[in-house]
């Protein structure tokens, strides 16, 4: 920190098996920081960042976090990763504030970590209820190999499905360039599955789905953990028809001031992204917004402890209308049980909101 600037660190997988999912992380952060800096910054300081690639690996995550804190002297970290467990203990010990994507239990354990959702391994039955309501009864889960964070997310989907009465027939790994979509499709057909849940790169899910449909097997339900991305539809078109995605924020199709501000910031400060309506970009934008809220509350002479204490006192945060109101107060964290579900239309030219606010229940461990 200096008189006119505050340095943040950004951690995300720019390489490794899960990196394609996180391609737009920096765009979302660029958009939110660009907007605040254009308005004069936070207490007169511009907010900038340095980023490191954690490869989606806890070991690399820990090394990168230490470099940002000890060598680059960042004030705090915005972390969009499935491997935050690699640095969580160290960052908590150092009292470094962290915001980002809660994909592991550590996000619910440490006072210095803030996210718009709760940890992904705290399962809810909402996704399972959606599958059941759409007519699904027998599901296969597809997941990327070699990622503990992805495996955790896949297991929470399995619990959600089972709690809603949907039979989980098994989990199949699929990685581009390694696994054959034809072989994976054969396993799905052999299992007599009517539902596919994808915890993989959306393009890989579409590749498997295309093979299935080409062989005359059309699943009743296709649910993807990510992939609410208009650029994806532009590249795969009708092949993605019927794929549904749960989102914890307000869908772009509903609109509103928060969505409009996000889209305007993306177009002005992240023009490298031709299609700003995509999942990871808006999640990154919200993560940066949470950090800015903490800086504002920390005052004109911010300290890390002042940031954490100030943000922990917030009882009403909604990212300017992008999400339902949440609290950061200690002891108030609850699993996200309400989601909107969007679905690629039959032409693969856009998304429709099929469930604007489906709510379920948290599942006991």
C-alpha cells in the first residue's frame, strides 16, 4: 500500500486440467477494479493487482500465495481456485484477507476468508430436486480427473441427487485429449442413465452429449456445474441445446441495475472478452467487489485486521443487486440453498431461465 495505490494478489489456475473453466477470471476482476478506479479508487487509492498461476494444485497454490505476500507484499488476495486449501492456513496465520470462490471447506473455517457462497462440500438437495422435477431418475456424473477440488464438487452433486431420490449410477472421468467421448458415451448408455451431470469443461460435456444424441440416446436432463457462457453457445450452437446450469447470482436474462453495471464495466474495462455474459467472469467480478467493500470499510488508513473486522460486521451484502442478500457476520454462514437454473434453448442461440429461484435444504454431513 502507498499513498495512491493498493496492491492485491490474484490466484487462479491459468494452466492445468481445470484451467479452461477459469479463463475469464482476470476479465471479471479487471472490470470491477477498472470501474472503481475510474471513479477515483477507494479512499483516493487506485486498486491494482499481481497474479499468479496455482495450476489448480494445492502445492502450487501455497507457493504462489507465499510469493505474493512475502515477495510482492500484496495487501490481500482474490482467489478463484479449486485449490485454496494449499494456502488457507498460511494466509490465516498471516492475517491476510481473502475473497473468492468457495470451492472447499476451508472457506467456512477461517475468519479472513470471504465468499458470496458457502463451501462447495456442504451439500444441498437443490440441484437434485431440479433433476427430479425435470424427470431425471438415473444419473451418471462426469468429472475432470486429477483435481481434488473437482472431485469434492462431484461428490456434493452425488449427495444432492441421492437426497432428492435420483439414483447415482457412478462417476466417470473425462479429460480432453486423454479420454474418448465415444467410450464415455457407451458407458452412459450401458448404465441406462437418463441424466448426465457434468463437473467438467462445458465443451467436453457437449462433446459427449453430441455422441449420445448422434446414436439416438437423448438424456432427459443434462446439468452442468458451470457453462453459463454465451460465448460457448456461439461456438457449439445447437449441440448445447437443453444443457442446464445452476447459478447463485441473478441471471443475465432477468437484467436489472446490477447486471447492467456488470455488463457496462466488462465492455469498458475488459474488452478482450467479446461475450461478457459468462459464469466465471461475473463470479470474479463479485469476488473483487467483496474485496472493495472490505477496503472501503477499513477506512483511509487500512490495515488487514481493520479490513477483516469491518467486513465481518456486515450483515447485508448483495453485490449491488447481483446476488441475494447475505451476511458476513461470524456464525451466520449458511449453505446456499437457492439457485436460479438457466438452460440453453433448442437452437443453442441463448439461455432461458427455467427456474428463477429454486430453493432446497442443506444436507447433514
